[in-house]
């Protein structure tokens, strides 16, 4: 499993590369798991969601493969953390009220076994945060920029190891595993013009070398990339971004469910 190594390396800068969840996103999640007390945050990472959930008085346990990511979550006051693979969680059946997973799906070659495992350990509800970029895939200008980043890094003497594949899972595909109980859409406002440049810096530092090359080399690569493919600071920041929170009744995903979720 390469995820832990990759995220151990990214952990020191991970929080700079992602926005915290918006109040609307937290409210939506809280509504979907309303009535729960114990919540598993599967792939808890640095606690981006675990922290606001704890402040809403949920009893959160986080599971993740990366000790370095969880070290950050602990430093933010998330005490219950377990190093575990989401395919084989060390929890009894129906031992938490709800299981939640954000931004992990794209790292899984096949979502069904993990959804099934979440359905096994949860008594009531399973919720997945499905950002729209996950459906859009990883093609287009960002992919070209990433490849160019690697080329420039190699020219400067820092050949980067291949990045683990990112899988594209759609709402349609997830709905075939078991029909969701609810799908909530939450809009984030479009990025302003200045923010686009900043977002580019975050993107580049998070995923494409910032954790693997010295900071001055990274800054030089970003400078050259921006010179070659400028980001127009006067252009509007694209459409608002949408997150979807997809929820299932745990019994529809767990071992006693019928259909594809139960047959793997
Ligand atoms: C993109 S981060 C998301 C972290 C957090 N949920 C968030 O929204 O910021 C993905 C996390 O999933 C973890 N992960 C990936 N595959 C995993 C697996 N099979 N078992 C446990 N954790 C895994 C990684 O170590 C990483 O911390």
C-alpha cells in the first residue's frame, strides 16, 4: 500500500494545500449523521473534518495508514486515532453510529470493499464526501502542468518518483453499489482572480514536488511554469465548486446487504 508513504511525505504541507471544510459543508455533514454520537472518520488525515466534528460534540475516532498525517490530527486535539487500512478495520460490526470518509475515494482502485467495510462497522449511516473534481477526472491543463512540473524538476536534477494512480469514481458508479439514501450538494463560491494564482501555488506544492524537492527548487519550478503558462490574474475564477455528500443506511452497504456491495 503506497498511500501511507506518499501521505507521510505530504503531511507537513498538506493543510496548506486544502481549504478547511466550509460551515455549509460541516452543517450538511452534521445533518446527515444527526442523531449519531460516535463517528468513524475513515482516512482522517490531519483531521480536517474530525476537528469541526469534535467541536460539534461528536465522539470521533480516526483511522488512517499515515502516521505523519495522524500526528497532525493529534496535535489539533483529535485523541482517538488508529493506524489501519480501511479495507480491514480493527473494529467490531456496528461499533460506531456513523462512518464518514472525505477525499479518500480517488486513492482506491475499487471503492466497493471499503464502502462495504464502512457499512459493516457503522450502525446507522455511512457518508462519503464526493468532490466534483473527482468526477471531472485529472485530465486537461492541470495534468499538462503536472507533467511539465516533473520535466523541469528532472532538468534541475530532481527526478520525481511516479505518483500513485488517482482513480475516478462517479456518483453513478457509487449508486450502483447500493442506492444512496440522500445526496446533498454544497456550493463553494468561485475563487477570486488573485486566489487562482495562490491556488496554483498550493496545488503545485502539495502534490507535485513541494514535498520532494528543496523549497528553492520548487519555487524556481513554479516560477518557470507560471512564465510558460501564465494564469491571467484578471480572469474570473471559474464556476463555483460543488461538493456532494452521499449517504447510505449502513445496513444497505454492510455484510447483510444484498447486491454488489455484499457480494465482494
Ligand atoms: C487526501 S487525504 C484526505 C484526508 C482527510 N479525510 C481530508 O479530507 O483532509 C487521504 C488520506 O487517506 C489515507 N489513506 C489512503 N488510503 C488509505 C487506506 N487504504 N487505508 C487507510 N487510510 C488511507 C491517506 O493516508 C491520507 O491521510
